[in-house]
C-alpha cells in the first residue's frame, strides 16, 4: 500500500466523487441482490396458485424499477470511479513528464527513450487500471460477495456451504489466468508495436531499399514480424479462450450441487421452489465477485510495481541544478573563460577534455578545429551546463557558471547544435522557438542572415509551411540554416555554433559566415568548423587533438607553422579552387 501514496493527492482532490462512486456501486450491488427476491415471490405465488395478473404486474414493475436504478447508478459509478482513475493517469503522466524534463543530459545518455516511453504508457496504464477497475473489483469482491453469501445463507446455510465449495477455484484460476493473460497481452502488444515500427522504418527508408534492391529482404522481415504478431495473438486467444469456459464450468459445478441438494430440500419442503430459483440466481451473481477477487490482487500488485518504478524516476534528482544562492549578475558582456577544464563522461581514465584553458574577450570570436572525436562538441555542451565540468572552472563575466542562475545562463547563450532538430509545426514556429515574441519581420530578418530567406520565399506557404512528418521535407542544409536563424533571432551575448556550415555549399556557407561576422564586437562567438575558411577571421583559433588544445593562435600565426591547421587549410583551399573551376 505504501506504493500508492503517490496517487493519494488525486483521491483527496476528488474524495467526494470517489465516495459517491463507491456508494453508487454498492447500491447497484444491493439492488441486484433484491431481484432474485422478487423472482422468488413470483415463483412462490405461482406454485401456490395465488398469483394474480395484478400481483405479477406489480412484481414486474419492481423488476423494471430495479433495472432502471441499476442502469442510472452504473452510469454514475463508471463516470465517477473510472473518471477518477483517468484523472490519476493524467496527473501522474504530467508529473512524470515535467520531472523527466528537469533531468540532465547525462541521465538521457544512460536511459533509452523506449524505456521512458514504456513508463509513460505501460506503467501509467497499470496505475490507471489499479485505481479504476481495481476499486470496482475490490468493492464487488468484498461487498457483493459477502452480501450474496448473506442472502444465500438466509435461504439455507447448508446449501450455501455446498454451493460455495467450487467458488475458491474460480478465485484461484481467475488470479492465475489474469496474470498469464496480462503477460500474453503485453507480448502481443509488443509484437504489434515491433510490426508497426518495421512498417514505419521500411517506408521511411524506401529510397535506400530500392537503390540497394532490398525489397525481398524487407518482405521477409515484414513476414517474420507479422508471423510473430499472429503467433502472439493466437497464444493470447488460447488463454482467453480457456478462461471463460473454465469459469462457466465451475459455476455449473455449483449449479449441479444446488440442483442435487437444493432440489432435495425443495422436495422436503425445507425451502420453497421460489427460494430454489432465487438461490440459483445468487449463484450466478457470485461468479463475478469470485473472479474479481482473483483479478483484483493482480491489478493491485501490478499497479504497485508500476508505481514503484514511477516513484524511483520521480526520486531521481537532476545532476545539474540551480545553485542555492545564484549570482544575479548585471549586464552580461560575454567574456568566456575556461580554466583547466577536465571532462570524461564519468570515465576518468579516458578524459574527453583535459586541461582546457582559454579566454575569449567580450565580442571576440573563437574558432575551434580538430579531428572528429577530439572533444569539440563536448566543450560547447559544457557552456550552457548540459554537462558540468568534472574539474576546473568555466566562467562567464568572471563568474563560475555553476553559480549563475541556470535559466539566466541559458538565456545568455544561443546554441546551434551539430544535428539540427526541428519540431513539428510551421517554419515560423521553428524559428521563433528561439524567441516566441518575435514578429514576422524579425523572423525573416533572421532567416535572411542565415541565407534561408530565399528558400522560405520559394515555398508556396512561406513561413506557414509545415515541416517534418506530413509537411515539407527540408534538406539537410535547409535544416541547418533554419537552426542558425533560430539562434540569430535570440538576443544573447554568447553564440555557440557547432559546425554550422557543414551541409551547405561554399557560397551559402560564405554568406552565413559574413552574417556571423556582423556580430563581431557585439557578441562572443565560439564556432567549431571543419571548413577552415569559416574560422579564418576568428580572433583566436584552438586546434584540438584527443581532448587537449594542441596549439592556438590567429589564422596568420597558425599558417606560419606547418602543422595540422596550415596543412588542412591549404588542402581545403586547393579543393575550393578546383570546385570553382
Ligand atoms: P567532436 O565534436 O570533436 O567530434 P565529441 O565531443 O563529440 O568530439 O566527442 C569526444 C569524445 O567523447 C568521443 O570519443 C565520443 O565518443 C565521446 N562522447 C561524446 N558524447 C558522449 C556521451 N554522451 N557519452 C559518452 N561519451 C561521449
């Protein structure tokens, strides 16, 4: 029960609805139990030849009224109790989502997105079932079950004992089968999800499949997953197919006992024929509470296990936190300073960055170059505190970034990541992501600086064009330019660019670099690029190798040596010249 503490607030919030729902459910149970009493009256009246047209009409009206009451109250308990479980689902899901959002990048490195999705669907679904149908089944098992036994004992205690002999079997098998059914159901669901994923992936990659002549391979893959899907569903059907007839068998076993023993009692006039018929009705009413008894324990156990998993995520603290007393700096000038910075993604034996030190003065541009894997992206990620330095200090404006207000720090930094990511929505929404208040003129201005304006104008819907799934598919270079526009539209003092022109042609790249240069003196820019012409004008260039700064200097200073920078620059210059020819 301790696990259920997490859902308590939602129950407290709707306590009256829950109480009213349970009350409706109990009244429905009671009214159901009175129906056999009415039947008994009718049968006894008829067998004693005292039934009249009028007395039977009266009894049938009672039955109709009872049915009407059951109908109305069932509607209400469903709305009230299932509604509450939906509220629990909504509340927990939102809480989980906002909590997971606060966790830091290292957490997402360790956790698979699929696992997080599973918590949001399976676990929350289990909690919903436990807090909705779980309450219904528990109330029915306890209340309807004991009340029915009470009504049966009222007719005859011995007969009740005989009739109840097979009942524990129902509870036992209901528990056993519902557990297996649930497991099978999950496997069938998993197989269906795999099949959908194969279809999605194979259609998304259809061009590659065609160009590699892999249609046959795709067909085989599809056949294999759909065969598994059918097999899992048949195994599920085998269990559900066996379950309900088995339950019926046990109920009929009780019925057989009642016919033998109850029949004898009726002949001996210990009970009336009406009692005999009513008893059989109670027997049928008992089947559900017995099944519920088995089912509810599984529902509650499953709900508790899911709540424990959800709770352990909610207990996970973000590794990167707001400092207790954040420094409220004045206007930010954008001086960036790295002091003996060390970072290793937790594996201290293999540092990804070590002894990194440099200073970029406000308004200056720092260029970074180095072979893939030398730590350039990691270095940029440390500035907005996506990861925290393990040793050393990074300062902006002379203050350790770990002492800054985290939001303010991130507000001061625009970041163009290596892999541009677009959210579903319009081009306008995607650019304005960097500044939700920007008007269309500013959006177009930023797009122009990123050389993306012509591409927007060429689209019939312009800024209203939907990108992503079912929308216009942008090329890699267009996405990159959109991401740059998104950064340009923000009014920050530091601009980080991770290989911003890697996917655009030379001329466009040059235009983008010209735009970046317009920020000179106003913004502190750190730019990583494999295209060295983009770094040429930087005030300082770092050449990185295996996580350390190999050399640094201005373009002219580095060209004076015959090392990596100079060699690469000459090579690229030759390539560009060839390209121009
Ligand atoms: P670059 O940008 O110069 O190509 P990165 O900073 O991306 O280099 O990577 C530097 C090293 O850190 C690589 O060896 C890479 O495998 C490792 N690395 C990058 N990201 C992670 C991560 N999230 N977890 C663990 N190791 C990482």
